[in-house]
C-alpha cells in the first residue's frame, strides 16, 4: 500500500520525480528484445518514450489495441557511492504508437517542462511511443510499494528535481562540515560509517551510510516542507545547527 506521511514524499511522487531524471530505462515487450530508453516523460499516468524508428519496439506495437509492455526505470545517485542505485521503478501498461503528425507538437510540449536533447531526434531515427500505465511498483532500501494509476496521475514531481544533483554533488565535494553536522543527528549506531548525501527533496535530506557490514539509508526531515531554494538552504543549515553557515548554491 502507498505510504502517505508528512515527512517524506509519497511513493507516487517519488516515481514522478525519478522519471524526470532517468539514469537508465529499459522497455520490455513480449516477443521483442528489450530496448534501452534515454528519454522518459511521465505525464499523469502516461509515459512517453523515444525508441528507434526501425527498431523492434516500434514493430511490436499493435496500432489497433495496443501492446502489453513494462518500462523499468533505475534512479541513480548523482555522486559516486559504493552502490549508486536509489530505487528501481516498474511501470506496467499498454503501449501505443503516437501518430507521426503529432510527434513534433507533443515533443515541443514535453520540452516545455522536461527539456531533453533527445527530443530533437524525433523524425531523425527516433519515434515516440505512449505507455498507458495501469500500475506501478517502486523498490528501494526501505522496501517495495505498489502505486495505482490514479495516485500516479494525481502526483507531481518534487520541485527540486532539476537542481538536486548539483546540490548533492556540492554537499559531498565542498561541504564536509555541513554533512558532519547533519551526521550528528543520525542514530548512534549509524554514525560509525561513511556518511554520504543520497537524496534531497522538499521534505528533507537522505543519507547513505556506508558501513563495514553494509549500507544503510536514513532520512532527516525538515520541520516543515520547503518551497524554494532559499527555504531549502535555510532548512539545511538550521537542521545542522549552523544558521550562519554560507548558503548553498541555487
């Protein structure tokens, strides 16, 4: 069952966010080889993907009724961790071809909120397919959860999905002092390992603790959700107990 708490994103929100910053994705269709996917745009409960125009995925789609398919998305941490996978997502549904005369207009609309250079390949060796999602599953270190299509359609990505990677890289490389202060808030048994920033969202910050006996993920929540980068910077510094520390980057 999808968890809805006040100190973390819902599973549906985490799926929406991860699909905005795809690290690795694979499209699986019965009777065809799996197809690596570079561009995934999840809008409500529809996933738009780009595939080779002359590839097996395009040939396998039934234009009349659609084709059962599964899209696997892997969310990777942007820094070099011992294990970089943060979550794996499976979107199950029915695959349909996007009419050729609508592809470019749809690509322009997608680029308005989810820019990706891959969209320029439409009509030049790439075509667009639409996966109507029936159900989704997300698996991470905290377990696995199933998300109905309706919940997925109602969820929005985290507002910091575009800048999260830069913030985590900057924290890891240049703010060992801040990370050290935050690490003091972790449970005592987790302070012995190497503490690395793993994720950042409007509800708080996540850390990966790399210990001798394995890795552990832990979240430090903010007192309340933040809405912009200024609040995010202030929330991090206050959480660390360093309100006057130099601000983080935008």
